[in-house]
C-alpha cells in the first residue's frame, strides 16, 4: 500500500512539472548569499570497551547538549542553461557537561570515575555541487552530484587529582561523494523549494575504521523583494533536518556509534546577477530546422 501511494505521488509530481509550458529565463546567472541557521541537536553516543566489557550510552539531553545554536553559512554559485554549480560551507558548535560513570582511558590519558567533564561537538560542512535541471518549465526539478567534506570535531576538558587540566578530543575530516534532488514551484515573486540528499564515507583514520552516513532534507519559501533588469534579491525562510550517523571500530574490538540529528529553522538572503540574454529550452525533436 505504501509503495503504491509513493508511486502515485512520484507520478503526480512528474506529471505536474511536465504539464507546464516552457518559460523564458536568463541564459546564465551568478549569485551568492548568507544563511543564518538555528538548529537544535538531539541524539547521543554509545560504545563498548573490549578490555573489560564496559558499555556506555550518553544521551545529549542528559548532559545539556540538546540545545539550539546559531551558525552562519555562505554559498556562491551560478547557472548556465540547465547546469548549476555551487559551493557552500557552514559550521556550528554545541556544548554540554557530564560526570564520568567509570574510569576512562583515552590517548593514553586516564580520567577518573566521577570526574566532571565539559564537552563540545563541532560540525562543519563544505560542499561543491553540480545540478542538472531535468525539468525547467514554469516549475523546476533537478538531480545533482557533488563532493562534500564533513568536519567533525570534539573537545573534552576535565582536571586530574593533581588539578592539572586534561584536554582530549579530535578533529576529523570525512571526504565523501553525495547525491541530491531538488524541486521548485514558481508563482511570480513567490517560490517554494525543497531538496534532499545523502553521502557516505567508509575508511580508516588514526587506526580507527569509520563508517559515516550523512543525509539532509530542506524545505523553504522564497520571496523576490527586488527584481531589476540584471540584478535581483530574495529572502528565504526554511526548515532543515540533518542526520549524521557514525560508526567507529578498532582492531581491539572496541566500538562506538554517534547519532546526531540537527533540526531547526533558518533565514537567508541572496543576491543574483542575470544575463540580459534570454533562453528557452526546447527539446531537439521539437526544434524547427
């Protein structure tokens, strides 16, 4: 039943996009923008230590890290006919604290049981994408491929029995290819857009095997508050949900998993320069000789 409903939805969307007449648009565009995110973090970290069979589970809610934090993103890109090319980058940080339930040894440094630890998680995303417009009529639909670098950083600070600061953590970069789809409904100066995509990394860093899954869904309303002959400006209000699942194992039999969900609203402003030359896509078989 669910598969039948999904198939009907896909067919409806495809038919809806296909049924609209071709619309003349600028042959090429260049633009850039800033986005302010306000995303909340949920999820947690769990793991197993093979040396003594100790298992742990740390929920972000329990350590006060399930908070909302602002982050700034920047994007630049352009379009030529049906092809888009864009670069975007963003970074956010989340802090919390917890008491260690057992003795922890990391990087040959021991943290005693019952120690108060201040933790921080940082996530940066840097992506270069190219998108092809399968449908460019009154409304748009496209598919994209690209290259993404996911930067996950962590920092854990506490003090030993002598009052000396212990600062542990790491900074890892995961390069990965990804796929995406995007669609847009155009109603004059008002547009509604949505996109989704995913990426995957499988490799070894610092003698640890990593498997990382990254996927995101984004919906937004866009309003063109200025339209000139060549220049235009728009503001967007949207909601983003981003998932990051990480699995870590080593040769000793230790393992850990981290499941992060970042969700929340955002607002962005974009400026675009368009060519005065216009262009309308016409299928080859419909072109007049």
